[in-house]
C-alpha cells in the first residue's frame, strides 16, 4: 500500500521509520518531510496547512492511508477534509482535536467528567483575570488557550509576574489568537510523565510511558523547549499508577469525548504530573509527542499499519499493543546553540553514515535540509539520537556515545538527559 505522512520533524521521521518496517507498505510519501525522512520516503514540498494541495496530491497518487503527525493541521481540520473526499486518514477530526486546540475546552471537559487535573479558571477579559490573580496563591500557571508552539505556558512566582503574564498573553497577544482566552491554573509539583495512547473513538490502548526534559539547560534550568531529550519507559510510572490512570483518566477521557459528540480517534498524549495526591492531567495533545515518538515507537513490535487501521475502523478492541518490554530507549536531542531563543542554521552535518546498519541506534532528523547535495542544519532541534539498551542506563550511555558520531557547527545538547534514572 501507499502511505502519506504529513509533518517534518523527528516525530514524523520516527513514524516513517516504523512504517518502513511494515510488510504492508510499498511506498511512503511525506510532506514536507526533511533530509532524514528523504532516505525512506519521497518528500514532496507541500506545506502542512495547504489542505487542498495535500488532498490533491493524495488523490493523484491514490494514497491508501494518510497519517497526520502535526498538531496545526489536525486542529485546523485536515482529517475532515480528507474524510469528506473519501480518503482513509489517521488522526482526530477537528471536533476532537480541540482536546489539544483549546486548553479551556480540555479543562472544562475534565471538570465536567471528574478527571483529575489542577484547579483553574478560564478568562476572556484581562481585567477579570487580574482581579482573580489578586486572590490566588503563588506560583500560579497562566496558559494561552490555543496552540502556541508549546510556549504559551507561563509559570508566575509573584503577583507582579502574573500581571505581566496577563499582559503578554491577553493584551500584547504575544501568542496571537491563542490568547483570546486564558486559563489560570493551580501550580502542581511532582514528576512529569508522558503517556501516549491509540484511540478508535471507544477503545484506548496505552503505549509505554516516557519522561521528557523540557528545559534548555542542564539541571532543568533555562527556557522551556519542545523537548531536549527523553527516555522510555519511566521507572516512576508504576503499575499502581498505571491502574489508577486507566480507571480515572484514560478511559474516562475517551468516554467523555464520545459523550460530547466528539469521538476521538488517533493518538491522545496525556501529559501527567505524578503529585502527592495522585496523577493529574497537565495537558492533552492530539498527536504523538516529539521526541516521545522517538523513544516509544522504536520498541513497538506491532505492525504500525495494523494499529492505524484499527483506529480508523473502530476495531482497536481486537488489537493488543506489544512493546519490547525487556528493553529501554533514551533520546538525546542535538540542537543549534541558542535554541529556543535565537540560533543560526545552514551548517553542514557530518558523520550521519555512522548510524547505517546499527540496529540499536537511530538518528532521527528534526530540523535538517538538503542544500547542494549536503545535509545541513535547518532548525532549533536538529537531530534526535536514540539508542536502545537492555535497561535505561545502558540505553543512556549508548545514546551519549552516539551523539559523538555526528558533528556540526554550533551543536548543542544537554549532558544530563535521563538523570532521573539514577534516582529511581
Ligand atoms: P504544557 O504546554 O501544557 O505541556 O505546559 C508546558 C509545561 O509547563 C509542562 O510540561 C509543565 O512542565 C509545566 N506546567 C504546565 N501546567 C502546570 C501546572 N499546573 N503546574 C506545574 N507545571 C505546569
Ligand atoms: N514533547 C512534548 C510535545 O510533543 O508536545
């Protein structure tokens, strides 16, 4: 069959890599893709938000299955456009992708269905938000309602910081229309765990947990990023926690969306905080995480096409996920120095051939491009170096060893990815 993947990051490279292992797949296309994806798929320069262009291409090539990796097109309704044209597509409809597209919606949903999350209030008026902030305890968390490239979350330690935050989000509209509505949320403490799942509208199947490192610098300091590295499974995600989440969070979320007339099919990403009072939902995403996909998908034993199709057809109840449970994965992101604030791109990358033929090592491309026959840096996050080991420690030392195999000017990485492993 012919498969079409939409997106251009490390997540999409991981999805394409899984698809390339499927015996059912003959040809993969990716729009727009990147230089790494180009080794496994034919990349076509159509932008992820050009729904007409993507649909036309898919129809011309008689694509059998389209997989949408990115949040923007999902929240914008690309799945509805493809379905209306009779195409088979993996991902939530617009009505369901709102689970990620609106934080106010997801908070209200959790409140209505008693799904554990931080207490909160939603605001559309900056003055009302400011008055409310005079009554709360600090730190407090401000969240722009809509998509903001993962940057619309401000943790404020004082009333002054919170007032500045309201201005940033609602008045100066730094995150654009995302700031039309703002959530003010209780600050939670604990360990953060990401759990990805496949959903077919009714049934949910949980993937192995992962733990992300969102801050830019060692010691979890510095600005928030899309993720500087991660590991899977999380040793802190115990079977008791899993049982609790299945009962109080996962299935209830799927049931709530169905009850609201917004049945969700695709991937739900649960961002959880393991607090002293039990796990609570920090956020939902309506897609694979990046780099979570880079540590979870390489250990998935199922043919991924079977799972995508079960989600589309509503037959996930007949499928069990299988992971290489005797193995662990660690991903270290190689970024451009200065990310996420400002950085240069266009530097040649050397040493990529060192990954060829090595089963336990993956070099997922996040921000790369082909320029005059040479692969160059083309983003803040450039490569995700993933290694598989018998346990987390072995995977971590293998991943760090492999970070030395590639070079580019202004290469930057954190040196403490997986430090939490030592505390487990
Ligand atoms: P989000 O984009 O919602 O994932 O938020 C980005 C990051 O902000 C999360 O990964 C957490 O580290 C942090 N965060 C979000 N909400 C809270 C909260 N209620 N309490 C503490 N930290 C939070
Ligand atoms: N790594 C977090 C995300 O994909 O949103």
